[in-house]
């Protein structure tokens, strides 16, 4: 099923849509942190590159590459991509390991999806119907959410 969605995304938006959405997600995160501090998203994004906890050892460029690899893989794309930094990233990403020690709450996760990711999608030209039918089923899946929240 996901490969059908991936083909739809490529045919409708083009491969550059994944990069545009990924870059918009990162930009929205840092804009939200500048506006709200860590009150809404928590402090997990402020730890990128710090190595505290160990799941945050990657710098910003690698974080963006891994986020892109996740987006592409989750929507049926190839299991390996070369991102704009010239590095190759392999999926699937281990979501529990990637979020271990961050103690992300359900409220922070929901806020991230609603106030960071959805605006990144719509701001990059993805229609609301496609957000609902293509993107939402994955990130609202209870098992997927559980792989990120509370670790």
C-alpha cells in the first residue's frame, strides 16, 4: 500500500516534495522553539548534536538526513536515499532508538504533528485531503506513536 502512496506523491508533487517538506519541518521546529521555548515541543530538539542522551549525538545535518530517510521510507520510497548533504541514509529508522532518553510526551508529539508537520506539508503545497489520506494514517497509528512517546 505504501508504494502506491509513494508513487502518488512522486507523480503529484515530485521527488523534491520530500526535501521541501523535510526542510519546512526543521524550519518550523526552530521557529516554534524561538517563539515558545520548550514549553510546547519539549527540549528534545534543543539536544540535537549534544549526545545527551546518546540518541542525540547526530548533528543538525545528519538529523535532517535521517528525518528525510524516515519520510521517504515511511511513504513507500526506497530504503536508501542520498540527501542534500551528499550522505546516504538507510531506512527504516529505528524510532525507539532515535528517541531513547528524550521522554517525549503524548502532548508534545501531538503538538509536533499538528503545529509543525501539518503546516510544513500544507505550506509546501500538499493539499489537506492528501495530508489526511496519505500522511495522517502513519503518524496517528497508535503503534507508531508508541515508538516515539515515553522513551
